[in-house]
C-alpha cells in the first residue's frame, strides 16, 4: 500500500515591495517606537504588561505611577501586601486576580531567581499571570528576542493591510505569519508600529483613512473585519 505523505504547510506570501513600502513609512514616521506602558526596569515592565491584560495602557499607567514609586522590585512589592496592592490597582479591570498573580510572581522571583526577572520565554510564561503574549512584549521590549504580541489592534491591522491571510484567524497564527514575512531590520519594531497604527489610526469602527500614512497601500479600505474575541 502506497504511503501518502502530508503536504507541507504553505508559507504565507506577501509582495515584498508592499512590505518594504509599508514599513519604510512606519519607520519614517516613528523611527524608534516604544511601548506606551511606563516602566523603569524588567520587573516593572513585566508587571505593567501583566496588568494591562483587558485594560488600557492609560489606566495601567495611572495606577502604576504611584505603585512603582514605592515598589519597583519584588521584595518591596511583597512588603506592600496583597490588600494594599489591590487598593492601588483597583481602577484596573480584574484587579483582584491580578494582585494575587503579582504577589505570587514576586515570591517566585525571590525564591527561584534572586529577585531578577528571567529573560527567556519558558521561564517567563511559567510565572503567574504571564502568558505567551506578555512574554513576547517583555522579550521584544528588552531587546532579548524579536517577537510580535498580537492583540486586537495588531490582529485588525494585519488583516486590513493584507499582511496575513484569512487562515490567520487566531493570535498565534497571525504572529506566525507576521514573523515569516517581516524582514529582520523591522522585526523588533513592527509590534509597536502595528499596535500604534491600530490604536490611533486604523481603529475598529471608523478607520481614520484621511490621516493614514499608508492609505494608498491598503487593499481593505472600507471593509469590515470580525474583531478578535
């Protein structure tokens, strides 16, 4: 009986010229894009990113400003106590569970890593409240590992600009396709460009096409997309 070998998965292809023009314009507009979350070190970064799940960066920054002023390391955060931490981040969605995770994360960092945040994906995602997306943001922001954390903005913009195909219907699939097509010189900054473009220009309901710097390159103007749920 003849063995039928499975066909290898097709690699998503996008016109290299489209990619070049898109990211050259993003680069010209914002040469060094950064996260809008405020942080001072790896600990405050991973904490802020974990707190930002299902919350806005603005709301997180409002809460973490006073918080990080008195607790910018695991030992000081534990010294606050969970009840006080909850009060300080109560304006952030899911704050009770997030406070529990931050406390548990601090204990692990002190017990297993000498109070330092481990800079590898496997160790990061093992921490309470830190998933793959949070790890991607931290590793990319710290310059350890190029990564594209796919939130609702990146998901929407990637589809609208034709950077990913219809088969990319989950965050993981979108990230995989983007990592395949974006050249290395832009890879560490692509995450921020796509988020900022989706947050301020290519918004969900009424895209601000009149101010879009890549409007003439967009194949999806006026087309509605199913939001990431």
